[in-house]
C-alpha cells in the first residue's frame, strides 16, 4: 500500500460499501450520464439529494451544468448498466439497457429501483469533484428488488440479512 494520504484515502473508501446509481441528463448533443456511488439523502421536506461527480471526466461537466437531472438507483440485475456508465468507451443509453429517451427531458431508466427527477439547486466545487444538490420534484418507485452495491471496485448484491429483527428491536429505545 502506498504511503500517500491520497492513496490511503482511496483505499479506505474502497472498503466502504454503498449503493449504485446513474445520474443522467439531456443536452443539446444527446444524453449524458455517469455511474455514481456517492448518492445521499439530504432532506425529506423539501425532498433533496446530493451526489458528487468528477470534474475531470467527460460526464461531470455536463451533469454539473444541467438544470434538470434524473438519478436512478440500480438493482442487482443492472450491474451491466453500471459498468457501461463507468467505462467511457462502452455504449450508453441503449434500448437493451432499458433506457427511454425524450428530447429535452432527463433519460428514463426502466426497472430502476427508484428514479428521482428534479432541478439542480446548487453545485459546489470540491477538490477534483463537484458536489451536486438536487431538489426532487417527481419520482418513481420500481418493484422491490435486490439492490446493486459497490465494494472494493466490484459490484455485489446483498447476502443473507445479518438480523431479521426490525431496527426498533435491535436499537435501545430513546430516552423520553
């Protein structure tokens, strides 16, 4: 392992498992999208989410400059879609991947676990990335399905649950 803080930082986050999503928008030259694993819920009222995207890649500038975006969370059966959007040379937005395109509207990914559509309210430069804040105005929930996870540069699905008890029974009650 390298001794630089940057390399250690990257190695540390490779050990952190997270869900996988696609951020997508429509531009005058066609649809643009990227695989993201930095998706986070920010607020339920109003509904807002955030994600980061590289300032160095081809998709990041278009996504961060867009007024409207879609963020689609992926299921385990969509690992090929995630891989395509992580590879700058792979075909994207194909019918076989489940995309529906409409000029001027964010791309729709059929069979996504959830799709969030909204407008960008803030973009913050952060090192080699942009942090994008999206206010959600519409969304669609797909069928309940196994989620796609990212861990140590690979895609995974969930294994057996560690506990079948609801969290309320595992966590101590809050003091009144």
